């Protein structure tokens, strides 16, 4: 059983620590993305997000982002800015008419909450998800 946990730890650690140190001393990881952990926008007006790498949420990363919700005609029905401090988001209301959501970071880097280090992502993280 200990070998099993060690292998999981080893695998997840090698996936998450594969950032590249650039010649100017900055860090870069172009494999990061937004991921939806739990979503109930239509029913309860909430969504839980994370910044992930290779399908694993990296809990100590954050970035400010915008969420835009669209209806079936493509019309924007909600737009909000979030700091990224909390990734469990509750909207003022539910959106039963929602068809698509756009989540887009405000910058082309994320911040390691533990060290304060910026990690470049090449371009702002972006996720478009159909809610059907």
C-alpha cells in the first residue's frame, strides 16, 4: 500500500513541477489551463474552478479572471470579474437560459500563492464550455 501512495506522489509531483526557468530568471509553464471542478450555473448559479495541469488541479495557483455567460443566441447575459482568491464562485442568481460560458484570465501568468512567484503561461488562460 505504501508503494501505491509513493507512486501516486511521484507521478503527481513530476507532472506539477515541470515548469521551465527562463534565461531571465522567470518561470514559465505553458501546460496550465482552467478546469471546471463543479458547475451548477443553470440550476443554482455557482461554479467551482481550478487551474490545472495534465488533469490535476494545482491548488496553490491563482489569477484574476472574467466570466462571461451567453444564452443560446450568443447574447451575453452576464459578465463578472473575479480576483481568483476563491475559486468556488456563487453568482447573484441562477442562469437557466445559459448555453455557454467563457472564462478568461486577465494576464498571461499565474501567481504561486505560497511563494508569490509569477509563472508565465504564454498567453492568458481561457476556457470556453458549452453548458448542455
